[in-house]
């Protein structure tokens, strides 16, 4: 299949309600990049994904402080397979991160969608993360990359089945909850105390199981959608130490920070699979 540029009307054929932007439809090269920089229209990748049976379900575009860069921002698109996944209640996703100002590589990686909690996952380092630059033969690299990501589908199914067959003890659930809280707060300093046990709170009947996959979904949902309370060591204006009570903020669905966070939490869960 050839990757070709598309217009808004063509995008609407595979868009399931995602917010579109000028950056997603961009076909031009920004003046700050070199002549060697080859434009990869994010919507063209969406069209290629559509030809493989995927629809666009989410598209997040970065914000620019400069008007001339407004339509050249990073986009994070999530595409969902239209066919039936091998495991009931789940859908296969592919996440594509596009960068149009020459800063870093574009990325492709596998993801999941769990209907019971409308939970979006991204797999971790045990799966191949495809990266490619906007130089050389990027369109060929993307074709190869899409195929490589899709070829990991069987591995993903087998991984989830292993997680579903792994029953956790109370102690293991608590340890995983603590690990997830550490991942969420890894950019914070002087953390004294975290209310990590609250991450194990079950919010629906479908989550009242102790297999690793269900527990990991419960913890992940609570990490990203609900505030996590923690205390840090701080100092007032006179330099006197005091304990400051903090809570985390909800992350935007499919944001780059959340994609990376999901990958790390997926890896942490996989450490419990024998």
C-alpha cells in the first residue's frame, strides 16, 4: 500500500470523532527545517491505517507560542482496529506520534483499549517501539514500521493471557500499587508519604478480580483519572521546613506523557509474569 497525502474529506471517512488540527493535515515543510527534511503528513498515516482496518479515535496536537508554528506541532494519534480482538472486551490500538519540526523521531507502538473501563493502554519496552526520522526514505520506513508493529499482535495476545492467568496475593497487589505510585511521582522530589493503597480501589463489578491483568487495569485507571495524595518536604519563605500536602492532576488521554507512563506501568506489571 502506498502512503499518499489526503484531504479533510478523506480523513472524515476514518475519523470516529477525534478533534482534528492543521498539524494533523499538514503537507508543507516548515521554514526552520532543512531541505533534507521530508514531510510526513500525519493524516496520510491515518489513511494507511484505515486501509489496514483501523479508525482514528483520538488526536492530540501540541500548542504553539508562535503563530507560524501553530500548524506544525506534534500530534499523537490513536487508531483502533475495526475487527474483533482475540480477547473479549479488548480492542487493538496503534499509537502514532508525529513530529514536524525536526526534533526527534516519529514513533509507532502498540496499544490496547479495555471497554469495561474505557481504559487506554500503551505497551512497554518488552514490545518493539518503532522510530524513524524525516530523512532518507521515511515513507518506506513507515510501511515497514506499521507491519512490524502489527506483527506483534500474537505476542500481545499471549502476554495478556499470561497476565489473566496470574493471580495476585494481597501483598503483591499492594506492592504493585506502590510501584505504580512511584512511577507516577518519579519526577517529584522530597516525597515523604504517598497514599498508594487507594490505587487498588475497585470501582465496578467487572474489576472485582485479582488476576494481574484486571488489577493492573484498576491501578492504571486510578493513577491516571483520579488524584493521588502525597506529602513532600517543603520550605516556607523564611527557609523553615514543613510538610506540604499535594495531589496529582489528571493527565490528558493519549498525551505523550500518558503514553510513556502507560508503557512504564505495563512493564511493571509484566515483572510479575513468570
